[in-house]
């Protein structure tokens, strides 16, 4: 039997308190006051043009807006206008053919999930109308009779909500279907056909985002893709020959416009995490590869669901397992490949900014872990400490980097920036220290003090888990000297340092069988690494 040992891992936290240097914060808030995010959003909306949401609507209706369910007529019009402009600028006929197959499959525009679901249902029953579903939705209280004046928003909002229940709450979904059928069986059959359309439309959604990421649809240099733009940004950071492949797009019903990265494992780090204990393990790896091994590791037992703590002389650690930790995290853990999970209701032209944002998280983390593997060299420690990333640095970098990458796109078609601008404007109203908005200001300010973008990325990678040490850099002390007396800003981190014990296991037909589990007392964490 092939036998492997997954080494003990500690997901390190520097401290329960995060410290960001006061001069950095003061310089950032001076350059980007709280009103800056709302102003940038208002200017961005005027370039499309669409009416920007007011302060109250940003808090209550933003999610529906970027999903095409609030001010739908205006958003659909703006999206069609943008798609028409993109089509006219496509640099090659072959690209235009692929574009039309997704966005104009029968000569009519399909701009989002709701259009795609309706198009799927009507292709199978040409007489299908949105209004056919109205009766049972009203009777089952999914819409109100007073919503009839805004049927183009109320109907897809209700259908999307029911479709999302199918994956998030199967019991509630079954109850909803039963209530619809009992309320009006004739109308309910139309609802069910449209719901099937929503399920099928997830494939359309992946195709739409994949087109914008992979196809050379930008007219620069005879055809450029967003993948090319990402490569240009990262080529000076990663080692020559490093993969910058587009992460897999995985549609997932969150019920709101959400996108999250699922982190794969760099190949050079896996050699430090997993020991091949016998020749059979080596043969197995040659046949199934890294992704096969990680899929098997994902199937290791969940372990005891009770909160288990390990108390050392200096700290308290929470004990868990790979599979449990992966389930508890939106980002997964030790995933077979990099991926971005995204709610398919997020209008694809607006979602492109969110996808590139999450892609920056993936690339930053991969580079951080690659550097960890390089530092380990030929060492094979019994306990691997996986470094953390301070949240303001993580989100600020992703905001700044994604904005830089998409600048050539947004310059021509400002609608692509609306989702991220609207997000930052809404979040800026929640707290002055919110991670995306303050983080964005911090990274923009850092970049202004450094000679170029690669220098900014390298410095953030170096101090990703210890931003308080950033002020050891002479160039930054000089740039922010007028704020040198500003006190550090501190934030409290919730949660415990996590420890995943060493596990020895065999694999048969892809299924792991645990041989032993061992807890090793981890060494004291060096707060600088």
C-alpha cells in the first residue's frame, strides 16, 4: 500500500493584536479621506453613465444592484451598450464568433444569469414568458401583488432566491417547490422550467467570465487578454517559468454577490508538507500526481467536532484536521488547484473586477508559500508553520493590483469598474478601518513612496504577516516623516492559532486510511517569520 505522512502544520498568527504603523495610516488617510471612495464611485458611474446609488441605497440595495435586480432596466441597457462597443472593437473574426455564441446566441443579447436562464427556458418552449410564473409566485408569497409594476426585477429576484435554496438549504427548497405547486400548479410548471434554466445558466456564466479572462478580446497589440494583463503585472515578481494560469471558475450559490479564492498548494511546498514513506507511494505519485494526492488528503477523516485545545507554555492552539479546516473556511485548505468560487448572480461584466481581485489573492499567497518553500530548502522540519497575511495588506493589495491590471479595460469600458467602486463606496460607510477601503488607501500610499509597482509588491510580500516592521525601511521613514509621531493603529484578531497534527495514511482507490496521528509540540514562533 502506498504510505504517506502529512507533516504537522501550524497556521501561524503573529499576535492577537495587529499593529499598523501610525505614520503609514496618517499618510494614507490624508491622501485618501473617507469621502474618497464615494467620490471615485460617483465619478465612475457618471462615465458609464448610470445613476449612482445614494448613501442609504448603498447600504441596502448594492447587492441587488450588481446582480441586475435593482434598477434592472438601466443596468441591462448599460451592459448591452458596453457589449455592443466591445463587439465592435474585437480584433479578430474568430473571437467575434466566440463572443456571439455566448452573448448573442440567437441574435438577442444575453447579459447576465437571468437573461441566460430565460433564454434556456424559451429555447425549449418558445412561448415562455416571465409573466407565466407570476401567479404561483404571488400565491406562495415569493412576490407581492404590488410588485407587478416592477415585474422585470421582482420575478428574477424571486427565482434567483429559490434557485439558491437548491444548494444552500435543500429542505427549504423542497418546501418552496411544494408550496408553489399547491398554490397554482399551471403557473408552477413555468416556475420549475425557469428554475431549471437557472441551473443550466451556471454553465453560461462560467463561459462568459472565461471569455473575458482568456480570450484576446482587447484590441491592444492585435488582441490581448486579461490573462496577458495579469502576466505583465506579475512577470517581474515570480521566478521565470512560473505558472500564472487562470484559476478555475466555480459557480456557487452564496445568495449575494460574493467571490472567494480557494488556495491550491505550490508544488515545491508540497514536498515539505508530505513525505513519501515507501516506494509504492512514489509510484502512486507518478500515476496520480499532486492533485490526486491532495484530493485524497481532502478525504481524511473530519475528526472530533468538539473544540480541542493544546496549551503550551506560551500559547493556546486549536487542534483540527485538514478536511474540517477546509470545510470551515470559505477559502478551503490544501486544495488540489487554485480556483475562484463566485455566485453566478453577480453580473459578469461587473464581476470581472471581483474575479481579478481574488486572482491577486491567489497569486500573492502562492508567491508567499513559494518563498517559504525556498527558505526551507532541503530542510524537512517535523512541523511546518504556514505564514499569515495581515487582512489590510491582503485586501489592500488585491484592490490596488486588480485596479492597475484592469486600467486599460476600464479606460475604454468604465462599466467593468462599477462593481468594485460600488463595493468600496458601500464599505467605506461601515467603518473607517474597514479592510478593503483602509487597505486600499494604505497600499496606494505605499506605492506612491516607492519607485515602481514590483517594489511595492515585493515589500508587501516581505512584511505580509508583520506590517508593524514596515517602518524599518529608510525610504518609508523619509516619505512619511511629517507623520513620524503618529501612534500605531491596533486591531484585535479573533480566533486561535490552529494546529493540524501529523497524519500517516495509506491510499487505496483514492481513499485514505489513517495509520497514525501524532501531535508534536511546536517550537516557539518567531514573530518575524
